[in-house]
C-alpha cells in the first residue's frame, strides 16, 4: 500500500508540474499581451509628447526668429507695431507684444484689443517676462482669455549688441480644434489623453473609451513645464485574454487526463515490481545488506532484479570488511592510548632511575631511551588528536584563529627560546574550523623549529584578513622557515599523488594531524618552497562573521 501511495504521489506531482508548466506558459503569453498593451500605451505617450514638443518648438522658433528683426527693438515706434502685426498675420500667434527690460509693455498687436489701455503698463511680475529677461525662451502655462479659451504665451529675449533689451511675447490659443487636432487624429478613440501643467491643472483632457481598468503612462514635455498622460482601457485586449484563458484551462485539463490514463496503465503493469524493489531498498536502508528480491515480470525487470541482488551482495561484503577494519583500528587505538602508553611510562621511569645512578655511556643510553619514550608518547598524543578530528561528532565551529595563532607562537617561543619567531596577525580573524586546528597550527610551527639545521631557527607566522579565494572568503595562516624543507615525498603522500606503501610514506603523524584537521574544517593545505631555502606551509580556512 505504501508503494501505491508513493506511486500516486509521483503521478500527482508529475501532473502538477506539467499542469503548472502549461498554465505558466499560457500565463506568460497573457502577460506578454498585457505587456504589449502597456508598451503600446507608452509608445502613444511618446508620440503625443513628440507632436506637442514639435508644435511648441515651432512657436519658439517663430518668436526667436522674429526677435532678431530690427523693428522689434524699436520701442514705442510704428516700426515695432508693424513688426508685431506682421508676426500675428504670418504665424499661428493670435497676438504679440514687446515688454522692455524694465517690465513696461511698449507695443501690442492683437485683434479686438485696446492696445492703448495696456501699453505702458508694468508686466515685470509675469513669469514668462522674467524667464525671457533671464535669457531663455519660455512657454507659459495656459491662462483663460477673454474669448473663453486658454491662451499660452511664448516669450523670448530681444537682444541689442548682445544685451537683452526686451522680450517678444506671442500668444497662442489652445482649443480642441487647434493645437490638439493631431492628438485626436493620431490616436484611436479607445485612448485617452490628458495634458496638465506642472501644478496639476488640466490643459487638455479626453478620457479613454471605455473608462475602466485603465493602463496609463505619464511623461513630461521637453519644451514646456507640462505633463502628458496617455491612458487606455485593458478592455480592448479582453477578447484575446478570454481566448487564452479558455485554451489555458483546456490544456491543463488535457494534461491531467493524460497523466491519469498513464498512471492507471502503469499501475496495472509495473506497480508490483516497483513495490518489490522498494521493499528491497528499504531493507538496505535499514541495514539488511545482502537482501535479495524476486521481481519477476518481463526480461527487463528480471535484469533489474538480478542487478539489485548483485549490488546488495557487494554492499554486504564491503560493509562487513569495513566493520572488521574499524574494529581492528579501534583495538589498535585502545592499545596505543592505554597499554602502550602505560608501558612507555614504565620504561621511561626505569630509564630515569638508571640515568640517576649511571654515568658515562650507560647514562647516555638511558637519556636516549627517555627521549625515544617521549617521542612515542607524543606520537600517541597525536594519534589521539587525529582520532578526535576524525570523530563524526566533530564539526567546524567559529574560532578566532588570529588569537589561537598568537597563543601557539607564544608557547613555541617559550619552549624554544633560541628560535627567532615572528608573528603578524590582524586584531581578529574568525574562521570555521574544528577545535583541533590550534594543535595543527602548533604542529606546523613546532615542525619548522625542530627540523631546522641551525641553532637559531627563523620562523615567520602570519594570519591574513578574510580574502576572497575561489569565490569564497578564506582566512589564510602562513608558516615559513629557512630550514631543510618538507621532503617532496611527504608532500606527494599528503596530497594523494603517491600511495602509502613501504617506499612512500610520511615520517610521522604530525603532518597527518595537520592535514586531517584542515580537511575536516573544509579548508585547504598547501606546501611551497621558500626562497632561498626552506618551506612555506599555507592553511586556508573558510571565514565566518561571528565568533564562538
């Protein structure tokens, strides 16, 4: 029954994945339709902005061109009034005026206007006058005119010998039959257009049809402080969305139907064999290695069953060999930790007794025995440290390797006062490492001191700030010396380039302790030759932000 449930879950998941993929595909296409609609609105907005900017630019160019005529600069003369009338008669401007630099209007040309009543008045407080006197061509926000329509003033500076002496101002009427005719003809009826001032006042407004579920896009004009917004109802793409929804629903239903038919057929044909294999794998998972299954069925299933049985036998044999090997290593470990250590302590004690009463060659032999006993005890301690590192319960934890390294160097200096030790560490350098990493660093430093071929060995130890290495932040511990160096054979054995045999092996457990402590910390261990001689040992550990 569990296999049936598993098979049903697989079918349901498969159906959900395929149905979801089908649904997502159609949904993506629907989104593409909506995005295209949005893009169309944005394109229409850009079109409206371009057309309005072009119209306004034409008005700006007209007043800029007319401002260069000598008659415009002749304040209060018939030439000036004639120039203004010519501007009105030969352009789209409904009226024109000249305002001197002191803000006084000197001439006005406008139909149905009483020029005498306004000429000589002060217009210096008008924004369009101020902007033009500042040296820029400016288009004002619309203001109501006496005719009931909005009027826009286009102002530009009038210069004489490079100095601004007045402003030329042209008034343009805005109406739906004038400046915005192109907007009505270039856009479909479904599109709405709104032009507002920078203060939010409407200049032109045509709502979209229909006016619901609107997509809008707004951009500012380049030639005036106006804002253009084009909107369009998403109802125009409604039929397309409905067709896609129907296809989407039908496709998902078809996927589920096909999966259901396939599931029923596969259930009738293969479920018994699958159940047998699942039971076999469950037995292997529970440790019943060597379990055999009889799946029966077609030749393909027979071959699968035979392969499973052979695999189960191989696993059983391999696990048995590994267990026996682990038992042997455990026995050896206990012998090294207890029996051998105790016997060494007895031998060492006897040797110390002999040394205290003997002289000459006998005393020398006793001292040698004591030294060798200490070396073997040290080896046993390293073996215990290695066993702790290899323990499956030992996991990396955040450690400040800068402080650990400083402590190691201080102890090494105390044990070897003749050694020239230098240490360079940052205030803190936190890395993820097993607790035995300090013992590993101590082993590298001690190894550099003990194997030196001079009375005052020089050893440099440094810890780097976290730096990126192979895409990940690492803390680097470097120990360099000028001794005989680490033999290449030992390097190759540690790196796995040479197999461990009678000819290729390490001289002790110290470097193996370093190797396994670094490896179980997910770090890297590198050996290089120093210049002019000696070795450089580099330990890289994954950096961490927090401390233990």
